[in-house]
């Protein structure tokens, strides 16, 4: 408490111009930066998985299972930064029990549960049921118990039941794609619908969030696939990797265009808030917006991936570059969320001044805490990959489903 | 050909009928969901409907309103938490604008701009606008913030989860998170005093009677007299929040 006040006095001494007295405290911290970031990774990874399953892009097969498990791992953690940021975390359940129909945030719990339980969980379950039944017979102890439990003690792996699994899994994925769009478009709406804040209030926000989500999710799965193959000492399927990179390139173009359109529109119409935002963008946000998000997170990957469409260096070099690009894009999108969430709170709604934000190291709002919420999904993913290794599954050709 | 077109089989009749019935059913279900229309519909208030008037020409910037508010409502004393504060606007000869509100105006004001550079200067008391389509109420995920029948925006602190969405949604910076409670806090128009027939603390203490409040639905009320006899304006009318805080002599520079 004392420390909190001391920090606020420090911020007060740094206020540039005039901000309303209640605005000195920045209300949404790094944890709220993580929330759209993690949700975006989920939506993006899932959409990549769906490309293989629904759109029958079989070349992406090696990443299908990884993408699904990645989406699931991050989804489990997605609410944690939100809940731990609440002033009254123990009342979080009220959102589910007494949602307020006009609030964009109130719908979150339902969209989240729908996506986690109905889409991701069911898709993974139907995809793995047969394998879990088989693995339960091959293993002992904890693993065997886990497989039994997870497969709900089913034993039927006749071709008929497996075909049914596949059919239901397919239907779930078909429902899942619009759900993934809904999940992340909705996150964008939370910000885009705040008319008090001109930095957030744009109708493009949900679409921008959606496409940046796809970019980050695909980059994440690409990176994980490269690292995982290295750890497992497996040969990377370069066709698959090149295809992912190509999709990444296309979606990055759309994302870049949308964000560019947003900025061009702001500059051209130059509304009341323009001057204040202009100073913000070239002041406190300059490094994170232009250097990190713009150059390293967008332009550099765009140019590199674009070049690869015409000229491909040899596989060894490509692999390294893909890995570097995936990290750059992930950092870039993180700072895109940063620029939206933190950037939107740095200027006063009076447009007469600016407050500042410095992330502390410790405490519930520190960057150590934020780092934990980013590391936990990887621990969950490691566990899931150990328990449900996609590479040990019996090959199912999802393409055979259509009749 | 012609004959075929006009012919309506029993099957057609039933499918069209079912579609119609289904359409009616779906529409009636959707009609109950008015969340989307929150800001699109202007509330039609009956009975007492409170509005506030502030006469900028009368405000002397003594800051007593801000102080009285803190004392009456146990607002934390640190200069980051205000339900009510006063801003000093100074428009310089070169057209630039200086806005100041040291400690919300509680300790009074000192003019930082030299006299020769001042074009004009005035004070603007700020408080919750008690909007009729309040953006803070709209976004509250649990309904802890609500508008009373009298048009006062209140918070149920036993219910607030402290998500801070309302703080982001308020265009006027009138909300803060109470550092001890972890829930949001804001002006209640001294609801506890109103219910006893008393004026809100800031209205009671104002030495120049720059603050007026009353029932907008009562043609004879003080507030209606004020609105009728002055050219009044709300802050940020473009946001269409249904603000019920009307200022007399409001400069367009005030935001």
C-alpha cells in the first residue's frame, strides 16, 4: 500500500501536461497485455490446426497435433492474468453467475468456456480416444491410469467407432473455426467498444486483433515445431515448414494492411484526439511501436518471408531463419498488445497530458509474474506432449472423411 | 407454366408457416436481449430525475467542494483519488492552454502563467456526470454499477470485482479504484444525504452557489430555471453519454 502510493507520487512528478487526478494510476497493467496476447496465441494455433483438418491441407499434418495441444495449453492459462489482476479475485465467478448483458466483458466467461470445453477439449478428445485406448494397453502405472481416465474407460476401437470419432471431431472443428474467430474478435471488441478512448475505439479493432492473433499463433506453432524436432532429433519436414511460412506471410500481409489502414484513417480524418495521439506515438510509444512492433515484428518478417516466395536458401539456413522470424513475430505481437493496452492509458482523456508506466519486477503486477504466466503454458504443453505425443499416434487421414 | 406458379401445395403451406412461426419465435427471444441497445435507447424517466448545473462564471476556485467531498465520503486523502475536483484553465495569449489541478484544488490555486501572458482564466469543477446512458454502467461485467430510478449512477461495492473496465470506459475520469477496498469508487451525489432531504456536500459548501441540482422532470425546479436562463453545455457531447451535468459558460477548450 505504502509502496503503491510512493510509486504514484513518482508518476505524479513525471506527469507531462495535465491528466485528470484519477488517471495518474494506470489501471490495466502488463497482465492485461498478456490476456489478449495469450488468447491470440490460442486462436491462431487453433486456426492453423483447422487448416489441416477442414481445408485438407495435408502437408501441414506434422503440426496438427502440436498446434492443437499448444492451443489447449495456452487456453488453460488465458484467464489467469485476468483473474489475478482483479481487485477482488475471489468474486471472479460473478461474471459467470450474474453476467451483465450490455457488457462485452461479461460474455467472456461463456465464450471462453465454449471454446475451451466444447471446441478444444472435445476435438482433442475425439482425436486421441483410440490412441489412448491402445496406449492404455501398452503402458503401466500412472500413464496407464491417465489414459484409462482420459478415455473415460472406453475400449471400443472398432473401425466403426473410430470413424464416428473422426466424424464428430470434424464437426467440432467446423464449429471451432468461427468460434476461434469469435473468441479473438470478441477480445478486440472489449477494447474497440470503449468510445471514451480514441486509441482503442475503432471498428477495425476486432479484425486487427483477429489477424494479429493468427499471425502470433502460427508463428508460435512454427517455432515449437522447429525446436521440438531438434529436441527429438527428427528431420524437419521442410515442405510443411515452408507451407506454414507461406500462410504466415499471407496473413501477415493482411494484418499489416489492416493496421496500416487504421493509422492512415486516423491521420487522414485527424479528429480531436489526433494531436494527443500523434505526440504519444512519437513519444512514449516510439520504440515499442515503430522499432519493435513495426520493424522487427512486421516489416522484417514480411520482407524475409516475401523473399522466400521467390528465392529459397538451403534448408539448414531456412530453418534457422524461420526460427528467428517466429521469435521476432512473437515479440512483435506482444508489443502490439502492449501498444494497444498500455498505450491507450498513457494519454489523458482530456487530451492535455500524459502519465507514465514502469513495470516493476516483483509483486502481482510485476514482470516476474507476467513471465510466470508465459512459462506455465509451456510446462503444460511439455506435459501434454509427454502424455499425448502426436507423433506416436496412428496415422489417420482426416481427408478420408468426406463422402 | 403460369398455373404451376400460383399453385400452393399443402407442403409449401406448412413449410412457409413453420418458417414464419420460427421467425417470430426467434425474434421474440432476441427482443429480450437488449444489451446491444444500451446506448442506443434514450431512457424515458418518470418521477424524480436528477440533473446538475455548474455555473463556471460563479466558481472562484476555493476548492471547498473537493475537500468537503473527501471528508463526507471518506475518500482517500492522497492526490490520486477524487470524486470531485476543480481544474484551473488558463488560455494564453498565444492560444496555448494550461490546465492545472494541484491536489484537486483542495489547497487552492496559484497561477503559474505570468499575468501578461494570460488571455483568460477560469475554474471548472468536475464530478461524475451521472450520465443517462452511462458508459461505465454499460461495460460493468457483473452489473455492480447501476443507474437508480432517479438517474444517479451508483456502485455496489459488495458486488464489484475490481476489473477496472468502468474506469476505462468513463470519458470524464471520474472513477478510481479504492486502494484499501480493491473496488471502484465514485461520486454518489451524496445519495445518503439526498435520502435525508439534505444537499450533497459539495453543493452545501459552495460559497458562491455555483452548483445547482434538482429534478429535471419538475418544470419549476431550480435546475430547470438554471437551464432555461443560461446557455448550458455538457462536456464531450459528441460521445452521447446522456450526461446530466450542465455547465454554464463552458468554453470549448474544456475536456
